[in-house]
């Protein structure tokens, strides 16, 4: 209640008391006034949180940026007027990203999300300049007091895609269109291969690196190169639909990546490995609003709905679908990991002993191909 309304009530009460005294002094009988409820205090308007997202590409119709943007919109709807969001598209890593992060912090955003691995150093720098602003970086590994990390476990669904690929390949050669030789991508290449090898131990995986997260012409060229080398089932760790569409034109199979890409292919699409960032963004904004936000690394997966394999094609046999469902259940129960020993790299070196499960340090430090992947990991 404001000070003005309090003064008004006191003034009204004083006048009523004076009037009552006058009436009694004149000998008139005063009836007691009926009791009235005190006016309820006006509800304080809920504070509006301001959040910004920085994208390496554009939302478009599918892919990495699309998945983040869909989650941003869903989060904004969840908070219904209590959250104001901004999205900046096509931001390059380096100086451009640093400029954008700094500008968003100066505009008064409470939290800023950087959605590309390449944004990490720019976020570390700008976070140090704005200690009262919170920052979160997707897929990175550097923390600060006001900088957190969020990530997903795509290797889980890459393994499931590999099982399907092992059943569907006719040539025994599968292909992977890769972006950059970092642990995140190597985990997916290796998990895809290990999944396929549960069906055919002699599976060979060929990899083409494109040096970009989103470059449809390069992705298409890489996919065509793999097909020309005999690969008849393709997976990718890039953002566009180009790999799937190239497989479609060549009568081969492929998977969607980051989001449901089934609508971009009539025959080639086997399933889509998707990521749903909405649960994390809602939890992050809620913690910011209630004062419990903290710098931490949060990693989601199939177990909490962040990763999923969806729209499995009808051409995939029923028994394969059942295997996929069984492994999903094991992920949710925490009883299965694709990286369980014995496991060797493609040079014959043991990387996990029998029965040993790769821990977080193992996953974060992955710098090798497993047996069955051709070639050597390129140096950056």
C-alpha cells in the first residue's frame, strides 16, 4: 500500500471520529456502522526477466539453431509475460561474438545464452566484464562465477542411429559428415560406429570433415563424396538438411540431426536424432528468477528428455525398433553406456578395459576413432 493511500485512510478515520463526537454531543443516538473489510493491498507486478540468445545460424526450418529457437519461444510462452527474450542470428565466433555479447549485456539483459561451441572464449571475456549478468554457454567447458555450461548427450542417440544403420546398410560401409574434430563430434562418430557394429562387427565408417557447423553446399558435397565411396547410410554432426536431401537424391539412407527432419525426405529418412533444450531453459530462467541460479555444468540426455530419436521410419524392422526402445529404457535407468570396455581405438590401442565405463573425463577428452572408423583424427 502506498503512503498516499495510508494518509487518505487516516484522514477518513479522523473525520469519521469527529463527526461521531458531534452527533453524540447533540444527544442523537448513533447506530454502530457495519464492519467493512480492509481493502486488499494491490498485488505487486511480477518482475520481467530479460534473456537473450545468440545463434551461429538462422532458425530456418530445421537443425541446431532451429532447436534452440523453438526452445526459446516455448520458454517465453511458459513464463507468460514474465520473460522478455531477444535472439541475434548469424553471429561469427571471435570478435563479432564478443561485440554482440557485450552489447546485449549493456542493454540490460539478465542472462545471455551462447549457442555455439565457438562462442566460448568471447563469453568468458564478456562475462568477466559484467559480473552482475549471468551467461550460459552451450557445449563448452569453461566456467566462471557468472558463466555456466549446458550440454546434451547426442552420442546416446548416435548409438541408436548406428544400430539402425547396421541393419539397413547393404554395402557394410556407413558415412559421417563431421564439422570440427572436437570431443563432442568424435563421441558421435564413435557411438554411431559402435552401434552399427552390434549388428555387423565388420562395419566400416568413413568420415568427411567440412570445417563448419552450417554450410549446406559443403555438407552436400561431403555427403556425395561418401556415397561415391560406397557409404549407403549417412549420419552428420552439421546443422542443415543437405546431407539428408543428398541421400534422397541418390537413393540412400540418412538421419535427421538436431530436429525432426522427416519432412525433408520421402524415402531416405530413417529417424531424427533431436535435442530439446526447453527443459533446461525453463529451469535456468526459474532459478534466475528465484535467486538460486549458480554456475554449473548441466548435461542432459535421453534420461531427462533432452535427447531423443524420433520418427523412426516404417522401413526399419520391428525387432530393431524393439532394440531401440530397450536401450532407451536403459539410458533412462542409468544402466547403459555405449562407451563400455573392452574398447580399442582404430590403431589397436586399448582405451577402456573390459567392464570399464567411460566417465565424464573420458568423454570430454575423446580424441580418437574407434576400431572400424577409417583414417586418423585431423589436427586442428
